[in-house]
């Protein structure tokens, strides 16, 4: 089991992690995979008395995490960090004409992981950004931007010895059983079933299932 007794687990990311959490309540986990994961882990392993926090913020890119990393990660002193970020680094290219180059993406992501290793040295769980083929013509362009970023995340996970959740592959496999919209109506934001897929992958990866 990766997670030890009385550990503090921090979920970080964008809207997929945020998922409606109440920013005025620091203990609120939102209504998505962070809540599902914390609930299942706590039900399966109550003896460990693990605490979970969610600091995901909708719309965030890697650069936004860098800007708030001290307050929303390092100062919280988590024993385990779970990080899912990256789809907005692609999305903003297409909806706001504000691209993030692969080089900038890698610099931002590396900065996050480096400071965690240097100041916390805690286990890191990385979920790769994902995109489901709900609108294939439009998302073919997105893929050309996202795939190099996924490759960067995979490489950094290996470099920093992180536990890796291959979510893009997991959702691709799931989309052979039900249409992509079943898992994420817009290709990005998971349905409850999609959120549960993330949660199951997370729990399996840390040895909780």
C-alpha cells in the first residue's frame, strides 16, 4: 500500500479535479473522482485514517499551477500528491488562440515536480491528460497539440519515479465498450461513469483495491 496511516493526500488539477468544489470550504472535495476516490479509499481502509484535500481549479493550465504551487501544494505538506493537468494547455490554443508550446508545457510541469521532490519528497501520482473522440474532425487538430504533451508527461513520470495513470489509454479502451460520449459528453469532462474510471484506476495504482 502506497498510502500510510494518517497520511494527507492532495488532489491537484483543473476542472476535472475541481468538479464543483466549494472554494470557501477547504475540506470540500467536489463531486467528481476526488470525492469518489476518497470515499472508496476511506470505506476500504478506515483503519488508515487518511485525509484527502482537493485544490483543483477549473480552467487551470500548468502555468496556473506554477503560480499557486506554494500556497496550494507545498504549504499544505501533503504526504501524497495526485496531479491531473494538461488538457487546458491544449484547449486554450483553440478557444482563445493562446497556445502553450511543448517546451513551455514541459518547463511548467517539470517545475511542479522538481519543487515537490526538493521540498516534500512525497510519492507522486500523475494522471495523463486525455481526450475522447466525441467530435473527431475538430479533435483531430486537438490531438496534434495534445499528443506531444502526453509524451512529455509520460517521460516526466518516468524521470521523477511517479505512479502513472494512463488515462488517455484507459478512456480509449473504454470507448470500445460504449461510445465516447458515455464517458465524457464533450470529450474532456467525464460523466459520472468516466469519473469512476479515473477513481478505479487511481485506487488500483496505489494498491487500495
